[in-house]
C-alpha cells in the first residue's frame, strides 16, 4: 500500500539525515489516510503531482499541501490524505539543521509549513524532482553539498548541536539540567537558541523523541505488553506516557496501536 525508499547522504552529515521517496499504491480504492505523529524533525517535502495530498489538524478544515514546502515541527498529530498513486519526495533534516541552512528562525515553521518559493534560492531544489529516485537524490546531494560548504557556524548553533546530539543518542531520556551542564549556558539562552534552530524547547524535543522511541520499540516487540514496552523505553511512570501520548497524538497508546500506521512505522525509525 505504501512503499518508501531512503538514501543516507554520508557526505552531508551531520546536517542532512536522509532523503526519501514515498509512493502510494495506485491500486487502492479512493485515498489513503493516516494520522501523522510529531517526530521532532524538519523536512522539505515535494509532490511529484499537484493536488495529490491534503491535511487537517483536529476539527480544522482540509487544506491542500503545496507542491513543495518546508514542514515545521508539529506538536500534535495531523491527518494526512494522499491520493492513490501519489509520489512524494523528502529531505529529512536533523531537528536543528534546516534553519541553519536556509537562514530563517525555525519557530516560524512550528505547527505549520512554508512554501519553498518563499525562501530565496530554495526553489532550486524543486528542479531536482524526477520520476527516478536515484537521480533525484543525486541532484539533492549536489545542491545541498554546495550550500553546506558555504556555511558559517555560530556559537548558538554549537550549543544546540551538542544538546540535540545528546537528546538523540539518549532517545529523549535526558534531564534538562544535564543539557545545561553539558553546554555551559543558561536555561533561557538554551531555550532561545533551541527555538531559533529547532523550533521548540529542549524539553519538548526530549518528549517527542522519547515518545517516538517508545512507539518504535513497541512496533519491534509486538508480543510484549504496553506496560513492559513503556518500562523498557524508560517510561517508569505509565501515567506520564499516557499524558504525553494524548498530548501529541490525541489518543491513548492502546487506541493508537489498535490501528495500522504505514507512514509512521517508516518515519519513527528514520
């Protein structure tokens, strides 16, 4: 029903996490619909065909996704509807690197999107899109390599990079005071720098990454109970897990795992 190809551009690390191509089978009746959970990463998303996707959050009205756009951090699940045969490409950034490369504050994207053409020079990436995944990925790599070579890193980014690396390595299970000690800056300074580059606070990013790790762990161990998975994913207080789950997905863990999530299954592990 859903197929995903991924490519990790080693030469672009640590700024780009992966390139991906997602295709919906053209054999399905009607459109494919799924609630997409927050995953802590920014992306640039491209549609091979126009008007192939629309989304809504909660009780909001449906809105068409642009042909190419910057996708910001989400703090709540949204419903994505893809037409049969839809093809999407994506550039998946680390939680803090998109704003560095494209030079705008990440918090402007949080909870929303920005058409690619609104940022000078970014529309060059749209010309990379072809039917062929390998060719598209090679074109992405060439343009982004040039962009990364011209980067000048700031002190604020260095603090955020150190903190984000720790959060990802520890799968979100890290105390904020540990990040403060590791970076040597104040809570306020780290919060402000995080909003600039990651679009959310360190605590919010920790919670999102930790929740995604739990979901991934549960999917990899379907024979284990939710309680066992919660404990092994470092949720020692199950009520904390349930609160986080409802805050980010608007449903309980049991309700979430009673359904199939083809897209989330791919992206919680990317």
